[in-house]
């Protein structure tokens, strides 16, 4: 989604300019394979790291761009049916680096360096991290070569090609596949599902998933209100300050779905006395003055709230992690206020470059390139082509995908498929209530779909408890798949409820 409507996920690494949009001068990067060992609680784990780039062709059939995969394969096994996990972050314009070195890879970031990651699922499944065009080391090959892949449809097609191409090239076409997507990565995962019919899809893990495209109207305000209440309580504001985040969110969600939603639906027909009552209830929850809430016609959005909650201290609250507060930054001309989120850390730059990850890929994995590793680029985000309104004429990039319908159909097409949605209480970019509502409205089989709520921000894996929770989610999906393979069961399509 645009930067003011969906989440950009990375913490700051190194700010610099990077030619993410410029054609690569050195063409595709040569593959690199290296051998490593990891210390795990169960003992030594030997693995191979494989860096590769696939060449993507444009509408004219000519090479247009490259897409990088960084794979970790357990050594000493020739099992073609060993599960494979494909992981990517969102943006658009984000590399896979947060999932790679903060959550799931065999090496994780610890301060300025990398250490062995005890929570990596590499002992049970091979891992493939994918960097979309313009991120990581992936680049256009020609002027304008990235444009076909900077849309919802083009990006989904490229990711599906990366997954199916990798599986075919490595003799793993029949292996159980788990797809992990964060934020816009959830959009990407759902959008590409119709293109994965030949894949043995066993699991989807959608982290803080952006499953709504375009303006959502009043529903967006309703779903954001509980996250605002959690943020207010975290900063000692509102009547629920001091309560656990789960209790705050539950109480605010009940109000949001009831009196607040009805008040918004009434619009100008809402009686002044009722407007005053609702504004007072909102004030108790989100810590803003009732007068300010009434002046906004009860329509308090996240950006208004972030700026107002701690205005007396000259601070703004984080959108990706509402526990964070920082002095109000100077507004950068031409950029939405969400890009100045203190939990994002872009500063005045449009690009975050990871010198540490670039050095790791070159030094430890043997990748031969002088390119910067682009962790995040708003230059790609700002060029993204979003679907127009329903029914608009135009090419497939103009048509809005049925993301929730894709999820339901995939669970019918893949009887072993299990879906886990994960959200954080302190996430105001993709509020937990929005994720919960998406799960309810997708009509997924209840026995194979679940929601996990964590005391976290948008990056639910950003600390040790989050990494352990991620590992538990992956383990649950792998166990479910193993049980399905051992005792195949008949799966009925979901019925109307």
C-alpha cells in the first residue's frame, strides 16, 4: 500500500542514497554457494548458503530485471520432500532483511554484528529469502525495467515465478511449501495464491498482513481505534492506562464495533447529544480531548492521533510500534507524515541501506558484487501502481485482487494448507482488529486457520519473545503438515456461516 496506508517495516541501519531504480551496470550477479555450521540447542547443524538471481522478462520477452534468492539448505540430506519456507517482507520497496536477519535466518542481528540464531527453523525446514526488484541486490537490467514488477499484479507474478523457479531448479517441486509474508508481504502472498496451483502449499504465515487495498472508509477508523487505545494506555493516557494491552484492546474493540461504528454510520443524522456521549467515551479510551474528537466529527485517524497524543511534550507516537515516542520531526516536503514515523527511522532519506548485511553476503556467503544492499526504498514505493476502483477498465494491474477470496480458494485447492495470521497489539499500521476482521471475513475453515496476537509492534519478531513465537508458529504448521502426510484426511470446502 502507499506509505500512508500500509506499513514499511525496517528499523534504521545506514542511511544513504542507493541506485535501486537505476539499471544494474554489471548485469545479473553470479551464483554463490558456501558452507557453514550453526550451534543450536540440539547440537551442531551444518548447512549450505546459496545466493542466486533469477532473470525476469518484461512484456516484450526481453530480460528486464533480476530477483535475488538467499537460500539456507541443511547439509547432508537429499530429501526432495524436506519442507521449504519462502519468506519476504513488504513495503512495497522492502527487502527480506528483517525476516532474514532479525527473525528466521541462521544468523541474526545483535547490535552491530551477527550471531547464531537459536530460533531459526532451519533444523526442520530449508529457508529461502526473496528480495523483490529494487531491493537487496535485485535490480532492473534496463531503463524502466523495474516498472512491470512495481504493481500488485506484476509483483505477485514475479514472486510466484521466483518460488516455482527455485523449486524446479533445486529438484523440490513436490516439497511442502510454507510462505511467510509480512505487512505488504501479506498482500503479495494472497495476491499470488492463484499462481501457485502446482505448488504443494502447506502453510501461510501472514505477519501484520495488509489485506485491504485502497481507502476503507469508516471501517478503517473503527479498526484503528483499539490500537489507538492500546497506544494511549502505553503512554499513561486514557482511562485504561495501566491495564494489560490485551484487555485494553478487547474493551476498545467492543466499543469500536458497537457504539462507535453506529455513530459513524449515522453521519450527519447523529444527534448532538449522542455525538457528545460517543466523543466522551472515545476520549476515555484514546486520551484525546473530547472537543478535539468532536471537531473531527469523531473521525480520528492514526496520523491525527499520533500527532496529538503527546503534543504537549512536543512528541509523536510511533505508527509501527506505538510504544515508541520521539520529538516531532520536521516534515519533509512531498512525503506523507507516516514516512517520518520514529519507529521507522528513515529521517530525510528515501532509502535505507544495510552495510552490515551487504558485508555479510559478500564476506560470509561469497557473493561477488559491489552493489549496496537496499533494505528499504521509498523510491520504489512511490512508483507503485495500485489498482483503481472496482470495475475500472485497463490491464490486470488496474484490477483489484480478491485477497480474502484467494485465501479461501487456496484452502479448498490445498487440503493440507494451514493459515496463521499474526498481529501485534502495538501496531497502528495494520491494527490487530483489522487482522481479526480479515480472518473472520475470509470464511476460512476454522480448524485450519487461526490468529495469534502478540504484545508487539508491527515487526512481531523484533525481540526474543517474538522470535520464539515465530518459531512456535512455524513448528505448529510443520507438525500439522507431517500429520496430514501420515494420515491424509478429507477436507471439505468451507460452508457459509
